[in-house]
C-alpha cells in the first residue's frame, strides 16, 4: 500500500463464553528508511447484559468485571510512536 510505505494490521480476540473482547488495530507509516510513525490502539471490554446479580448468581453468565479483558474495560488506550533509526 502506498509503495509499501503504509501497513495496516488488526488483531482481535473474542470470547463467546466470557463475553469479552480485545481489539488491537495498528497503522505503521514509513516516511523514509530512517523515519517511521506508528499508531496503535488497545480496545478492551465486555458486552451483553451480564451484570445482573440474578444471572451471575444462577451461573448463566460470568461477571464481566472478572473476565480476562472485561476487568480492563476502562483501560483502553491509543498510542503514537515516532521512530528514528540510525
């Protein structure tokens, strides 16, 4: 893409049993052989209406606040990196 100067990647993890997810999109742009820019996001969370006490008590769904990625639902982030290689 763009004379092989732009790379787009996407990693995703989705758990139907825990009802949580982790997405990691990444964009890398090589301005030159020495200069590179990267933009990455880490998106964590849970979905569904599984925080009702009765469904948790009955064991129908896990408490999403205790799942692998659901516990970090407020910690999603975006970061930018500028790299000079010499």
